[in-house]
C-alpha cells in the first residue's frame, strides 16, 4: 500500500538490507524523503540508490546506533538536509545465535546495540518531533521480546526492553501527538538468517516453527511499519504488533 507521505521525512536505521531496506524503500515509494543509516556503508548506499532510481529522495549517513553522539548527529542531519523529522523506524540491531550471552562481553554487546541504541534514537527523535508538534516512531522488537530463549539471554532481554521502552515513551508523549509503537517479527527471510536458511534441514526446521509454514518477507514487516506511521493507525500507540505467522499463538 502506498501512503500519502509526500513532504514527510523518515529516518530508518539498520537500512542496509532486510527489514530496514524494505522499510526505507516503502517510505520512498510513498513520497517521503528518507535518511538511510547503517554501519555498512556500501550496502546502505545501495538502499539509497534503489530509492532514487525508483524516483524517490534519499541520503545515506553512517551511524553506529550504540554511539549516542552519532545518533544525535543522524537526527541533526535529517533536520539540516530535509527540514524536519516526521517518522522514525529504529530497526538496527544484532542477533548472534551461538554466542555466549551469559558472558559479560556478549551480554553487553546485545544490550548496547539492541536496547541502549533505541533509547538514544528515541531521545533525539522525540526532541525533534516535539519541536514540530508530533510524529510517529516504530521500534523493531521481536517475538523474542515476548517469549524466552535459554541460549540468548542478552538478545531476549534487549528485545523485552525495547517493548518496555516503547510503552514508556508512548505513555509519556501521548498528549504531545507523538505515537510510539513496535513491531515484533518472527523469523524473517533476511541476510541475518541467510547462512542458516541455506541449509535445507535448518530452513525446514525454521519454517516448521511457524504455523503458516514459511518465513516472513521483509516487505511484510515494512508494510506494518508504514501503517503504524500513517494516519490509518492514528489511535494506536504503545502497541507491540506481532508479525510471526502465528508462532506465538501456539
């Protein structure tokens, strides 16, 4: 679905591929100017090129979202280049199956990149949105923000935290015309799971986890992000929208 976002400005983090790229492309197709960010510069620029080649407006900026100063600079660039900030999709994050998140370094990495970054992003984005009288923010959480996983305590805790931050910000700024929601994807066919999914037996196991029998496509998550930013969801805030093919309904 194409939304009437002409004249609007969106920031998308983690937009070098997967959900973030799909979201950035969808904002661009709907007429928004898109500030694309990631730590993967070449792939981030590819996202910009895709938007521009489709007739949209976009700019890339390198941003390590676990660095508060870089996040502040990212939002400042949105204002200086495009004049305002209407939408933000805080999508950047890491998921490293096999890492030992019961150890302090791996725990800290997951919390810094997946949770602290969302706080840094929302603080800067909300400040900009307050100055213009409103906006909409969508944070990428996960079904792992709703259920447990014994092998990934850092990832699970960070995504539970994203949902908590989303609800807290939504309550705090509800009367300021700033809506804050989250998407909670199940397994999505993205570069993050590419290596595992190329092994037939692993792909079959992943798909068997979902009642619908398949992984989600990034565009299916992006569709929800744009809906949550649009006026079609004008009375929705503080909501963790589950997009998992029925996995958490079991």
